[in-house]
């Protein structure tokens, strides 16, 4: 151990049943203590190693029993040093009111051991409704320790401006109880690593010179770990998206013009309320199932990276337009017939044939042919190509862009999911995240489209996956950091640190 190494002890304190152990699990990324909706679940102070640096600095987190009758606690602790106080605490309370006695012991331990106190409040109620806070601030004054107030149970993530308003509301209320108190958002269910870094830096600001340097090293080590997790998550998403972009399902070739027309009618069936189950449709179903498997697998990797447990469900298929590229050889003699059929069937779809990529002649290429299909308004792309190799079905360039959006939304969902919440549960992203992700990806749209257009046109396109993944990862890192900066503008330096 380095001679300058120093242990830093944090104590987590709150009113009973405010979520201390839940937050401890989230910060520690492992299950500790017992979590249930009942008062005084934690009876003893529990010590946990939060972080250790190679030089031997340690950051330890103490989870303490919840504060119950705060007014009575203040009075009891103020009697410390008097014979009556000793009798009430060590004799009466110890045998007649064990929970109350545990709390007194925990507070004494905090006073003697902790360097900074993390005081957790339930932000789902207004500051004025939390009547216990005033008495508990008096308890914190008795401890004579630096205090950081953490807002728990904030609900779903909100925009930076809304969150700042909530923090300011609590800060103004607490200012009258303890001057200079620092308030931070830290929801055990929905915090992000960026907010955790802000908490560690706030702890550093409360320490004296001897511990300040050690805490700076701990902060740097912690940020390095989180940045590595971020980079690994972007690599997972880049690999996943490249595999999706490279997916191909072979379509059994039709045997004659009648079969080709039947297959095309099946493809256009949704326009007229028709349905079919020919070989092309079967290939599309297989492609959708392949996508579902890939999304589950990559989400599972994200969960493991973030110390979470649970099984990912198929979430993309319900949210992303099912767009396909169909690559099939067409006999030159039948191209005009099929072209005429397409032109008639697509009348009214506002498809710009000239600029959409439809060409007739030596073959039929309808790569950019898109339209609003049915009431759902989902875009579908049809590629009918002449060329060597068997026919195949794959994802169109138009389909891949919403999949990139969805991938970043998945990252944000996992990065904000606190382990204290339990096993991974999928849910709708907060509405403002969608605009944040769209804005983060907007400068990269042309580069992404160029990548999708660079894919091979044959069923066998070796090397596409690795090449796409290598190009995608830096783009996703740029977009991911941009999204986080939008969500947490005050912490841009930590987000951009390498």
C-alpha cells in the first residue's frame, strides 16, 4: 500500500424505509442487505467496499439503520454524557426498544467513523410534507460531519432543467435548516454513472487536505472504470448493429413467371389487405426472428456489463418498422411485365419512381422504393436485383436507422437501471430521451447511410460484419457522449474524459 493511501468512509443515513439499502445495492453493483417495504429492515450498520485503487486507497460505504422517531432521538443523544442519558440508552432502550437502541448505536458509529454523511430523502413527497426532515437535520448537526443530501425516489428520468428545478426546491427548503447544504439527485432506480461521478466529486469537495488527494485518486479510478464500461457498451452495440445490417435470409427461387407474379402479389398484399406465406414471406419471418434473437443477446451483454441481472425480452420488433430488402434475380423477359405490375400496384403511394431507384431494362432494381404501407405508415423497401448468386432477404437502409436509434435508447435504459430495483425490466423510454437520441445522431445520418449503402449485394458478403462494426463503434461513441451531455450538461467534462 502506498504511504499516502487513505481510506474514505461514507455513511448512508435516512428516515426509515427511504431506500438506503436499495441505493447501496445500486452504487455497489451487487446485492447487499435486505430490501423490503417495511421500517427498520436494517438493524446494524453494514460496511461495504465501494472501490479500491491500485495504490491502496479505499472508499467504503456504511449502510445504517433507518431513523424512526427523530425528535426522540435528538433528545436522547443530547443527554449523552449525563448519568440519565447513559441509563436510558444502555439499559432502558437496549432492553425495551431494540430498534431505537440500534439507531442510537449507528449514529454514534457515524459520528466516530464517517468522513462524509450521505443523507437520503424521499423526493416523491414535497419538502414541506416531509416533517421528519427538520428533526433529522438536527441529528446531522449533532454528528458534526459534512453532509450531502441525496434525492431518492424521483421517478422516471427527466430533462436537465426539470431535475435542476427539483434540486433547487429541496435546496431552498433545507437552506433554512442547515446553511450551505449541497443537494444532488440520486434515484436508486434510475440514476446514471454520470450522476454517480458527480456524487464522488461532491464527496471530494467536503474532505480535508489529507483525504482530498486520496479521494481524487478514487474518483479518477472510478471514472476510468465507467468510461471503460461505456466504450465496451458501444462496442457491443456496434457489433450487434453490424450483424443486423449483414443479416441475409435465402429465398427459394421461383420456377416460372406465374410463381414470380404470385410472390410479388404476396409481397404487396398488405396494401390490399391480402396475406401470403410464400418463400419470400417465410424468409422475412426468419429474418425478424433472427433480429429478435440478436437484440436479446446484445441486451444481455449490456446488462452484464452494468452489473445487472435478468433476461432481455424482444423489444425492438414491437417498436421498429419491419423494413426489408429483397434481392432476387428476375428473368429479363419478364422485367417489363413485373415493372408494369409494380407501377399499377403502387399508384397512390406517393412513391417517386424516378428518384426512388426503380429502373427497368436488363433487370429490375427497386432499391429505394418506399411508401406509407397501410394505416401503420411503416416503410418497407423492396430490392429486386439481377445478378449472380441466390436471392435473399435482408434489412433495408431505411430500417437500420431506427434500429440505431433504438440501440442508443437501450443503452440509456440499461445505464440508468439501478441494481437495487431488482432484475432488469423493460419499459418505455422517457419521452425526452427520443429527442435527445435523435439530436445526437443527426450529424451522423449521412455517414451511417453511406455505411449501409456500402454493404455487399450478394447473399454471401464476407467481411461486411467486421468492417461495419469497426466503422460503427466510433460513431456510436460520439452519439452516446452527445446524448449524455444533453442529459447532464453540468458534467460534460466527465462524459468526454478518456
